[in-house]
């Protein structure tokens, strides 16, 4: 399968008018990190971020972590544990790391934490590499 980035990814696409527009991914040790502040349009129940948005953040950070060093991948399995409600307007970091790689299968973990280290959600995932990482 050929994966094409047309900048319309719901999570990171800069051209998607309704997307999350995640950017400024950066490494802290072996973890890839991205900052995000959810807005009212990301809520499910009043003032609480929708669980699907939380899952999207975790899926995205794990996939980007793989892309940075291993290559393009697609999600094969995503397990999310919502630990506490995430209030709208709360600054959080999504943090992702690679746990293992076996052939084209990459296993990952992620967490969503607040500035005060409150743990809002965790996830683990299995991703299938589609092509090797580009050199450089």
C-alpha cells in the first residue's frame, strides 16, 4: 500500500480546516512528544474532551514516533485506557515510545499527561510498517 501525505490528516494535517493541527513534534530521550490544548469543539459531554479525540492523540503520537525512525506505518491495533476525564482547555502532552520491532510489526506505548503530571490516558498499539524510513 502506498501512503500519501496530502496534509489533510485529521490529527496533523495543516490543510484540514477542522483538524487538530498537531505540530512541533520533538524528542525527549527516546519518547516523541507533542503539546495540545483541546478546545470546546473537541468535547463530548460539557467541558470534557471526547474520548475519541483522546484516542486520536495517542494513536497519532505512536504513529509519528514510528515515522521518525522506522518509516511509514498504519495502525493495526489500538488499545486505549481513559484514566480520568480531560477538561476542555487543559494543556497536555502526548508522549509516545517504541517498545519493540519484529519484522514490519512495531509495538508502541503512549500516554497523555497534563502540565501537573496528571495522567489522563494511556495506550498501546501495534503498527505495520509500509516502507523503510528515509535517510537523513
